[in-house]
């Protein structure tokens, strides 16, 4: 991925008015719904990669949540 794009993005959608999404643009690519912690992987994993990604899911959710909190704090400060 190019250095011209951020690792995380915030997203929303009028069809999901109560949701705010964090999109991870680098491997492993995923989208996290902050409202309910639903996580959708955008990767095709090998069996080994899938096991590792599942083991690290809490890590990725935490990083996405920290990003979200940081962005919201920048907006509200």
C-alpha cells in the first residue's frame, strides 16, 4: 500500500445511521463496526493466516478502537 493512504479510515453510511466504521487499509484488511464490534475481513486467508488472524483479533479491534478514539478526540477538542 502506498504511503499516500492512511492505515485506518473512519466511514459512515446513511443506511446504517447508528454505526461508525473503521476501515483498516493494510494487511489484514478489515472493516470494524464500532457500534457493535462486528468485524468483516476483506482478505482470503490461508489456513495458517486465518488461525493467526483469529488469534490476533483482539489486537486489531483494540488498534481500530484506539484510532477511532483518537480521531473523535481531535474532532471534539
